[in-house]
């Protein structure tokens, strides 16, 4: 019975993380995005959501060093509503 507890815990944790990501994606589209965080030249970059393909800022954070879940999100682009959310996301991805 003790062997089943870690499996149940991991399953519950996985479901909780999945629900948190789904909620984040649903609420993220409630307000229009000001920025889009993605990849440019292999580095983490910030784009103006309405401007297009030229980044407004390219960081020195190499995308290849990020966890695979973050890399997948960056391929699609992470929508960011404002400067505060942008700073928090960049700090999270850069650490």
C-alpha cells in the first residue's frame, strides 16, 4: 500500500498542475496582451503584441537551458498583459 501513495501523489500533482496551466491560459486572454514573450535567435525575447516580428528586447537567457515545458510555451509565445506581469515572467524564466 505504501508503494501506491507516491503514484497517487504524483497523479494528483500532475492534475493540479494541468488545471493551473489551463486556468492560466483561460484567464490570460481576458485582457488584450501588451507583450508576447518568445524566442529570438535562441534567446528569450520580448515582442510588442501588436507590432510584429522584431523584438523590443532580447535577453541573454538561452532558451535551450530552460525546462521543456517553458520551451514549448515560448514556441507558441506567452501573452503578457502589462509591465508588472512581464517583469515577473522574465524573472521567473531567468532564474
